[in-house]
C-alpha cells in the first residue's frame, strides 16, 4: 500500500545515512554532516554512537523486514566493541537499551550479553560511588537524558536476572521522579540552563522534550518490572507535559503541523519545531500507546482470572 511504500522509502534513506556515518576503520560513527554532505569530524561523540546502537538494536529487535534486520545486526556487531572503552554514562545507557532491543531477537549472542552486563555494572558502580541518602544519583550533578541511566539498570536487572541492578535503578528513578514534580503536581524536568549541581538549587528552565520522553521510557520499564501503577502515573505526568500540563500551561505538541516545540523557556515556549523534539514526542506517543495496549490486556486477563 501507499503508506508502506513511503515508510520503506524513508527507511532506506535513514539506513543508508547510518551506514555512511559508520567508519569501519575505527569502528565509530560520525555525527555531524554539512549541507554539502561532508562529515565535519572523523569520530562522533560517545553519546551519538550509543544512540546509533540503540537505533540499530531496535531495528534488529522489532523490524518485520528480514533483510533490514540482517543489515542492522551486521552493523550493530561491527559498532558494538567500541563502547567497551567509553566513559560517558549516557553512552553506556543508550548502548544498554540498544543491546536490550537487539537481544530480543538474538538472545543467544554471548558477547552482546557480556557487554550489556559490563556496561550496567559500570553504571551501578558509578551509582555506588556517588549516591548518598540525600542524593541518590549517579553523578554530582543531574543534567540531561537523566532517566535513561536508571532505565538501563532496571532493564538489565530485569532481563539478566541481576536484582541488585534492578533495585538500584528503581531507587534512583524514584528519587528523580519525586524531584521532578512541581508543587502543583505536574511534571517539571530539570532545566538545561544550569542543570542541578549537588548542594545547589535545580534549574527549572529551559525544559526540553527529551527529558519527558526519557522519563516515559524509564517509568514504563519500571512498571513492567514491578507492576506498580505509581510508574504509570509518572509516565502519564511526563506525557501530559507535551500537552500543556507544565509550568507555563502551554502545549508543546502542535497537532496542525505534527511537530513539537523545542522546549519551555521561563516566559515562553520555543517556537522552533526541531527534528529531535518532534521525534521525542512521537516516540513518547508510541510508548504510551503500547503501554496502554499492554495494561488493557493485563486488566482483561485479570478479570478473566477472577471470573474463573
């Protein structure tokens, strides 16, 4: 059908871009290209590499096109070794999420399982070094894409049967969630204009869509790991942020254009609708729809069980 043809065309374009971004000589992705299609740097950031692995892993784990899964698996395997030398906690987390998706299909890959465990242990050790009773966090500051760190631990603890990692992930996510709720009860992510350094007051602006998306992903994972509906409430708060349940009472998602504003400033919404922000909303929407379907099935099954 026409819709499928368009998706297939776009998928081929994006896959070609990702393939071209990878430099097999160094085993790393590049992530800045000029308008005349020249790469700006030979090696991209660790975090962009982790995101690329996340995308490839998701393709392996969820695509219905066998040839696409095969291509993604091959590129994933070439790019994976580099993460073992990374020092960025967010790159570790992105790679772990990508590994989780990859292992949906190729669960018997021993090297992938080993690297996931190594990266998760590095995150767990970071948490053990920095977390105190009044500061249950991985670093001495809370910056961006924050919820991805506990999400990666919950995910690994759940699927690799490592309960200590699962509990540390849940503990740190709960601490973060409680500190991202405004007095009025809505979601209020840590702002990028200063972030939150330990011992100081958190910055509440500028608020970016990526933080809401990250919180939704982490809370959904926490709900699936525990069955505790507290996490569904937190996911819904984060999703409602896109629709105006925020500090300014202004929606970031624009139903007319299908785009998402780039964030909330202290006195206005950012009028730009960038790709990253729009993707954050669309992925959050997909996550919420999938969760709604799963919880509806679960509730139905529970009713059937009670009736029996």
